[in-house]
C-alpha cells in the first residue's frame, strides 16, 4: 500500500515531513514514526517498510572509462500488527555501482540495482520466515 494512500484514508504524518526529517537527521523522529505506524495500523496494514538510497559523487571507472556512481541502501521492514513493531527484515549499507556514459545514467543504473537487490533481499528474508 502506498503510504500517501494510508495518510489520505487513515491518517498519519505527511510523507514530505518524513522525507524532510531523513534529509536533516538520517532518521525519523519518534513522534513521526509513531504517527506513521498509527495511520498504517488504522488502515489494517500488517507490514511497514522504511528505507533510504544514498547517492555518492560520480567518478570515472578506470577499466571502462564510463562514469560511475555508487549508491548505498538501508531498509527495514516491521510487522506492525501488535502494539510494538517487530523488525522482520533489513538491509544495511549494501553498496552498488552503476555505470553510464554520463553521471545521470550511471546514477539511475546504480539506483535501479540497489533498489532491485534490496527489495529481493527483504522479500527473501520474509519468505524464509514464512511471512506473507
């Protein structure tokens, strides 16, 4: 479920506030997280995921001569069905490189690799625990 739909239907802190907190502090405040979880629970959402993709500066790959950008990914998934959230899957500081003819293409390639790998990793962890 898209978080904007949760906020529209069931309440919770606005996504822009969460993004602003991440930009400023690399984390979400306790108050913001509580509001987000409360809204998700109200909409009968069982799992809540939160993550970041951090893009590094571009450089030139010495082998190919293409532009290269590194992206690191951090993500966590919690089961929020009970009063206290329980972390059921996480990806921490995995780093991926993307190559391209220019920095923007390299960045997009790195973001795609990082997001795809993190999603697969999180789903695999949840499947290993028989979580649907």
